[in-house]
């Protein structure tokens, strides 16, 4: 495994293409080779290098198994919203408004109105409700030498790509003759 080739430039594009190809393979599998179950399209037989696979609108998981390696590819669509923050701000504002302005029985109507207004202002101040859609693609490859993992996060703010490698096999033995040749070839001027 050449680490220099693993996380070089174009890693995000390569990962995006590999996930799209896996999804396409799962979705276009022949009816006898895949089945639709509970909204998921699942492979029943090996297809296009995929040993197992499952896809739905929220994500995809694919497993490739070769002679000396296995690859787990996962794509996930994540929706994030700030609606919970707005609800919490509205409740807190309402409680504070009632506590400040609703102390006397004769002012309870005014206190409730002030609480509702303060709650609405707090919710408005927390920001407009928004829903952000992000896509995460994870790839984990296991070989006899080690485990490499890559992650691509795509969102409205742009893309984030990262990769790591962990060696699990003992390092190759040092070749003394090659080391001597390398040292002799160095120019120390």
C-alpha cells in the first residue's frame, strides 16, 4: 500500500465518484440480484465488485471484498435544523416573562401577554428556522499492512476532506545493503 497515493490531491473527487458508482450499482441491480425491503434496496448477490450493499434516500452502505483487502463505504445524508433552539428560547422567554410580569393576580393577563411576547422575541432572536442538508462519505479500507480511513463532508459551507492511516503489520525488515547504497548516494557538499 503506497500511502503517498492514498491521500493525495483529488481524494475528495475520487471518494465522491466511488460512492456514486457503488450507489448506482446497488440501485441498478437486476430484480433477481436485489430486493426492495422497507424502503431499502439491498443486494442479494455480488454486483460490480460489491460483496454487500444497501441504499435508500438517507444513505448507502457498500462492502467490497478482494483477495487481500476489504473496503467499507458509507454515505449518509444528515439534516440539521435549529428548530429545537427556537423552541427552547421561546419557552425560556415565556417563563421569564411570566415570572417578571405575572406576580399579582390582577396583572396575570398582562403577565401572560408579556410572557408570550417575550417568548416570541426570544425565539425570533434565536434566528429563523433553517434546515441544513449535509452529506458525509466515509471509506475504511483494511489490508494486511494496515487500515486507512477517509471522510468527506459536503455541506452548504463547502467540503471537508480528511484521511488517516494506521499500520497494523510489523514494518518490513531493513535491507542493510540498500541503506548503504542510499547513504553513499547522498551528496553532503
